[in-house]
């Protein structure tokens, strides 16, 4: 794997892992990066620091697996959008239901905590 892809994947995996020991922390506004700490961690990994190597190697393994997944397509959806064309974007609100008091069910009503089984959240071919 080329160096840029590998470094980019490591960075993304560390961000998603949310590990503050690597210099990342998740907040209400997003992910905060302490670049001084990430630079220090990078140096320690290069020096084969045993405190960071297990996590680093686990991240590399996960990155390698991720690189071999896909390609992904908008066509890999379980349901066809209302347009009838699987190429179209579809996003179904899992907590929004047709209004049973209306013939066409519109507008949808929110049922907080009740999730529709066919909300399009499953991914599959």
C-alpha cells in the first residue's frame, strides 16, 4: 500500500476510534486534534514504543481489510426508491411513519423511539 494511503487510513481509523491517547477527542462540535500529541505518538511508533505498537498494528490490520472491501455502489440497496430507479438517492427516516389518519399517509408523523424495520438502514447487495 502506498505511503499516502496508509497514513491517511491510519489517521481515519484513529479518528473513528476516538482514542484520546493518540491525540484525538470527540466533542459536540466534532473531532478535536492535538497535533503536538499526534506528532509525538508518530515519533514513538517509529521508535517501536511498546505502549503504542499493539494499537498501531491493529489499526494497520483493519486498514488493510478496509482497503480490500468494495467497490461500493448506490445500486447495492435492498429497496428501490419511490422514483423506481435504484440510481437515485434514498434516505428513509427510521422514526417517521405514514399518518394512518390520511389516505396517502402524508405528511409523515414522528414516532419517537419506534423504529421502522424497512427504514433502509441495512446495507447489502
